C-alpha cells in the first residue's frame, strides 16, 4: 500500500523480539503455526509484505526498555517460561 502511494522504500520495525513460541500465560497463541516469525525468515517476511527490510527490537533491548528484568516473561520470544505449563 505504501509503495503504491509513492514510497520508494518501506522498512518494517517491530517493537518486540520475534514471537516464535506459543504463549499459555496470557497471549492467545495456541500453536506456533500461527506465528509468522516462527515459520518464516526475515527475508521471506519481506517478500510476503513487500518491505525492503525488517528488524525487531532485541530481547535485551526490550528488557532494558521495560526498566525491570525481574518477572519479565520471555517465553514467547525464546521458550524460557517462568512457570511450567499445566496439563
């Protein structure tokens, strides 16, 4: 859409790390097949969206931006959940 409106380049910047794991602690992501970053590379996502580049904030960057790493759940970013999933 942006290129059709005259933009010469489109650069996607996502304000979270790539969500690559399911979340059973609050986000409604029951399976990884629904997560674009789990299934495709940045280059493939660019091809699909027509973007010239794609970058995410790093995990370290989002933790630093939050101001408090204690209790910050990173499970959907790296699979390191703070509690075990109940069956």
